[in-house]
C-alpha cells in the first residue's frame, strides 16, 4: 500500500505534490478503483496518495448562462444521478451514473475518476463522448483543455501527464429539441461491468432527425462513435424500417472481443437489439421514464466534513484524529490501511464486516460524514477530522434502533454476517425517504449481498419500520 497520504486544501497544493513526487504519486478522490487495484497487488510503485476530497468548489455542478455544464472533479455519480438539472440537460449521463455500482459506491466514486480510469467498459464515458465533452487539466506549468474524443489513446490509456490533475468536465447541455438515452447490458442489475453500453442523442424537429450522436462502450479499445449510423439518420423519420437499418449500422461499427463477460458475437447482437430499443425510446420521447426522478442515494442528512484550510500529511508517525459513534479517537499506525481495517483492527469495532474487500457485498457499509460508503474502498486517513458511524453507533444505550428491532422481529438476521451492512443501508434509506416504496427499498439494498437464502425477510423488516 501507500507510504504517505497528503490531504490537499487547494488544487495548487495537489499539483505541486504531483510535480514533486512524479509517477510515484496519484490523486485519490473516490478511490473505488485505485483501492481495489492496490489491495490486489497492483500499483506497487505508488508511494503517495493525494486526497482532493476537501478542496472547496470541486464538488459542484454549475450551469453557465449559455447552457454549458461544468462538473467539478469531486462530483460523485450520485450527485449527477440525483440532480434535476442533469435530468434536463444530460439525461443519458444521469442514467449512466445511476447504473454505476451501487448507492454506497456512487457516494464515493467520482465522474472524473471514471473518465481517468479509461476503461472502454466504464459507463459514463459513452454519454460524455456523445455530449462532446471537454476535460480541463491542470499542472504546475498551467492548464489545458482536451476534447474527450482526443483524450483516450487505448485501453486504460490517456494523454494525461503524471503531473496533471483533471479539475473539470464540461459540455453543452441538451437543447430543447434534443433527446438522449443510455442503455447498458450487464450480467446483473447492479455492481456489474458493462458487456455493452450505448448512448444516443438525437436532435429532432417535428419528426425529422436533424442531428445524431451515437457512442458505444465495451466494444472496442476505447469508446467509439457509429459514424455511418449517425449520418444515415440525418433527415430521416424514426420509422420501424429506419430504426432497423440504423441498428444494423450501429452493430457494424462495433469491433468487440470475446472475454469472460460475453463473446464478440453476443456483444454485436446486443448492440443491434438495444440500439433498436433506444431508438424507439427516443422516437416516443420516453427517455425520462428510464430512471427514477429521485434515485435513492443513501445520503440522507449528511454532515459534510469541513473544507480544510491547510495541507496535512499522514505517514507512519502521524495519528488519525476522528470521531466514531460520537467518540473521539486518536489512531496511530493506520495511515496505510483501508477504513474497514482501521475500524476493526485499531478502533476494535468489529461489527462492520469484511465480506469481499472489493466493494461488492456491502457488509462493510458505514456512514462517512453522513453518507453510506463501502469502508473497504476508503483509505483510512480519509477519516481524519471526519465523522463516522458504524453499526455499533445505532443503538441508544440498551435500546436498539428500530431497524435492528424489525430485523429481529421478522427473522431477517439469518446467519448475521451481512446483517450490519443491510441495517446501515436501511437506516440511511429511512432517513432519506419518508415511506419508501418496495422499489426504493430494493434499490437501497442493491449493494448488499445476502448469502443465506433470499431477501424477503430483509425487505419485510424494512417495510415493518416503514409502517410505524
């Protein structure tokens, strides 16, 4: 793991450390990809992580008077998915963000991080490419703007230099005559990498297509356009015959490989099938019905960490000062651990479970500054001057939280290993949503896996609390 963890208070500080440390340093925001890589033995050359999560202004979505959307480097997937402005100006992007991981992952993972990771299967790159987005890169030598179309050079490869930080993503918001949609094919509903993803944005006047942008993910080394299909649509109406022909041209643009998630032939066929579906959605102007207006975020009432005014550095000799379950902790020797390991090994709070250590099972769910997160994917030094709640912090004295009581009453505990994570997700849902529906309950626990039987008793327990 890393040796040094720097919490920057300004972009200038962050790029100064990047310049000084070179390839041995890396910016960390959500860290959901980077933590997993390092836990699995990758990135052995990394010595310094630079935390930019507390730099003022980077977590904002701003709209210019001309309709240009500006998304800061710390904006999370849940922020985009839950933003009414993004539903209006960038619906395909909002939908793609909602498709990423599960609520706990989306509370940490940033749009900028998804862009930088540069996997052709990453969901948000396809809509950003269709929107003709631009990224702003900053270094000690200045800044530059790069079109996303010019940003990628191959699988997980970009034009970014080791001393550069991505600080903003911008694009022109959808015009009143434009309709957009995003579709994803995966092996399960949540926590799944795209087998194929598709974004289409059409400008339609009356019934006539005046502009067309079609992008594909997970079918080539980078996100690609389908230029023949884009050109064919211009001047056409979306009849069944035109939709069939367009989908065939989109399929022709795909150049997939076969891997564990699907064969090349399957991917091509899914491109064809889902292209037709997306085109029908756009013809009938049903894009807004493809995702909830208020998706569950498991944020509830966050108590955000204060923006830091000075830079801090954590190494083996610098303790982590944090508040856990209302108590102050000063923890030494955890600077190179995950938050999960710090809670269990140093704070001796073993109610938070390690199920997979890969952000897949949700057993390690805790509240970090009021947001539900997977603690296995959070660097422990992020807890410095933060507020954390674990399963041990829900009860008041000897009185269990109502969700805990409901789990006992309904027999939802089962073996008990996954129970803390489910309870934490349920508590945050009920804080966020008054009288959640069954769909919202299922959405809230989508990032939590039960290995015993099913989820019926768990859902019944949450519904029981809902009724009281």
